[in-house]
C-alpha cells in the first residue's frame, strides 16, 4: 500500500511516518505540510491512501478530501483530528473520506485504519462512533422538539431569532404583546432554550432563518 502523509506539524508527520514505515506492506511516498501540497502530490504520485489532518493549513482536510476524491476517486482519504465534533465527522464523510481517526489514538490505530480504507472499507476510530451517535441523537431530539411547536410558535421562533422584540412581533402578527409573550414562553419551554443566542443557533440549524 502506498501512502501520502499530510500534516502541518513536523513532529506529528514524523510520528505518523514512524508508525507506518516499520510495516513491510506499507510504503510512505511523501510527507507534506499543507493542504494544497497534499492535493498536488496525491494527483502526481497516486497513492492508495492519503492520511491528512482535518486542520491542516492552506486548505483544510475537508477541502483536501473533496478535491482528491473529485480528481482521483480511487484514492482513499483517512482524516485525523485532535477533536471530534459530530458535525465535522459528517462533513468529512460527505466530502468523500473513507475513515476518521482521532490523533490521540493514531499510534495504536493508524496501521489498522490505513489497511481498512485501502481495502475499500470505512474506518471510524476509537471515540468517533460515540460522537456520531451523540450528534444523531441531538438532531433527533431537536426534530422531536420542533414537532411539538404550533404554527404560531414556529413563526414567533423565526421572528425572535431574527431579532424582533415582543412588541415588534405583536405588531407583525396582530397580537397583543402579552399573547406573544405567552407563545414565546411556551416555545422556549418546549425547546429547552431560554436566551436569544440559543434560539438563533437552533433556528439556523433547522433552516428557519438563513445563515448570513
């Protein structure tokens, strides 16, 4: 198996190289320090696997993955991350990554992960599956909460997340400010959100208001 390493931390590149070079079935073609170089070298050298940091400089790991998969779909990309938010993991696999591994476990899992993605399998490292499930459960919980909102509560959520005051919402909806306050209290109770920033994040996450 031919592997290209991409990480902007020289010590981490060397550690990854050391984890792989002692295995006779793995050949490290190159170790590069930024995302643009990773793409160029992947296209030129044609490795079986590209191992890249998610947070690599110039172009991040998600962008690197997308570009490599688009230009050389036969190359498997394995991403490494120092953290593991569910949203980043989802972005990685939507971009075409074959595996996702936490750097904290790289010394013990890297060889297994490289072999897995090179063979066409997907690989989720230690701790990653839990984060994916947590992210899924949070999304499902949000959707369940949304389903309990009335049409008026959804509209008040949209207006509140857009920065409207109770008085402004009352004028728009032809309601009294007290009625608006009652609806707003009901929706915040159902969603478990009490402050405007939380309402804004929730509304953006569910496409109720645009992200701009």
